């Protein structure tokens, strides 16, 4: 089928293929000195690339932690966090007794994890809002026990001046206002003291609080007469008349928020006014 020249060409091609295969099979292309031709800068460049690849692989293999509630750690979750099986079992045993972890300190006390591991995972602990609020109240109570707190209704002007930011004028102003309203019923009434800013009020409340007084009575707004309402520090005669008229028109006042419907009612002081009133 092939001419003489074609046959010779095919034969020559086969010979070349056989020779190249033999060279590839029997020759050793590896040389220990193969890197001797590279400069130090090129070697450092190759090493830097290798280190980058290793670092990327390590980051890919690491586990990303999202905020979680430590009360619901599963075996797999605990293992990925670095906890031992013994530590995980202690946590599960504690939870089986219907007990709860409410802080990082509780978690370490129950499981016995190391300080190092606790420091790594505790920033991701997420507790319910009521747990966080309870912890804040506990901390505030502990702080209050360390600081001597006095009754704001019995403090003299000289006592108030010991608070940073309160001078003689402001101290006398607080005492005079207290006398005018027949005693503070809550610390929120300090908002009505002219010149007493938020920061100074916070400092004052750390040392002086309004203690519960059984002598304070509430006026039933649904039964009160005009003169009864006028005795409330924030209610003047005209406003008292409007409250009575509103009550008669609507037969009854069911919430303090209703009072804001009265045009002249000081809605910004509703939190202080309701210290003197009741709905029933």
C-alpha cells in the first residue's frame, strides 16, 4: 500500500521513537546539583512561595468559630474547639442535672478546661439577655456593698458637696427641691434639678439613693378630686381640672399613657408623676 520512500519514512520514525524511549528509560535526569545554577534571591523567592502555600493550607484547615451558647456544646463541637472527651463529658453531666452555665468562670469550673483554651473560646460565648442583665445587676450589687450608700432624703448639703461636680449652690438647690416636693420618691426626680448634668447625677447616685419609705402614699387618679391632684408636685390646678374632665369624659383612666392625650400634660415627666398616682 505504501511506496518505497513512504516505507523508509515510517521505518525511520519508528527507529527514532524507539531510541527516544530507550534514552528516557535508561537515563537519569536527576542531579543533586540541579539547584546550583539558582541565585540566592531565586531560592528565597521559591521558599517564600512554599511558605505562603503552607500558610494558606493551614488557614483553610482551621475551624472558624461563631458565637455560641456553651450550654449546648455537642461532642463534635467540643472536639473542634479543642476540648477533651473528659471535659465534654463533665459539661454534659452538669447539664443533665438541669443546671446552667451562666459565665466563662462557670464553664471552666464545670469542665476544667485550661486557662489558655478558655481564653481562646470564651470571647465567642453568647448567653441570653436575661443572663447578661442578671450578671450586671450582681456586679452592681457587689459594687454597692463596697461603697457606703446614704439616704438621699436625709443627706445634708455638706454631704452632697463631697460628690465630685457638686458645689455649694447645687447642693443647696437639691436640698431645697427635696423640701419642696416633700422628699424624693425616686432617683429619677434628680432630673428636675437645674444644673445637675447626667455625669454628675450618675456619681451622686453611686453614693446616695432613695430608700423605701412606707409613709409615701399613692393617690388614686380615678377617684381623686382636684385638690388631691394639686398636691402632686408636677400638677397645677388647671392641669388637675383637665385630668378630671378627661376622666369624666372617658369614664375611667386605664393607663398613665392616656394622660399624654391631654394637651397641657407634661408627657416628659410621666415617669415622675406616676410615682404619686395609682390607677385603682
